[in-house]
């Protein structure tokens, strides 16, 4: 597996983003999102599930509950259980991120 292509099943592919989940592991899902310029994820929170987001390329802004962070290539964001999170691509190129979470997709 290469970090720029995690393989796996396409979950969504539309004008906003390409989302893929690799479920080869028993307890963790490795997910990738290619978020297109000027677009945003819909935002969500999950009870009982933490996540790790790794920004592989591009830049943007991330909402974490009431906080906003500027994000860019090479950064890692830890998302605690139950925290609302949403990503905005404020750049002119695709924002590519890899996310790891335990269990099945509940969002």
C-alpha cells in the first residue's frame, strides 16, 4: 500500500471529494479523502470513536468543535471521541488526507 493510494473500496465519488476505505485490518479502517478546491466535508462527530487525520498534500482549514485550525501538508490532527470535525479546502489544488479510525464507519 502506498500512502498516496491506500486502495480499498470507494465510499463516495462526487464533485466534492473522492473517499476510499481500506478495511484489510481487523480493528482499524484506513480511509483517504481527496477534497477538491473550494469544497468542504459535511462535518460530523461520532460517539465512541477517535480518529487520526494526516494531511498528505494541499492546505485548508479544519473545524474542531468551536476551534478552527489552518492545516497543511505534513500535519497530523488527533480527533477525540465526540468532537465535531469538518475540513475545508481553501487552496487551489486537491487536499489529500489519510484518516485512521477503529471499528467500522459510523459516519
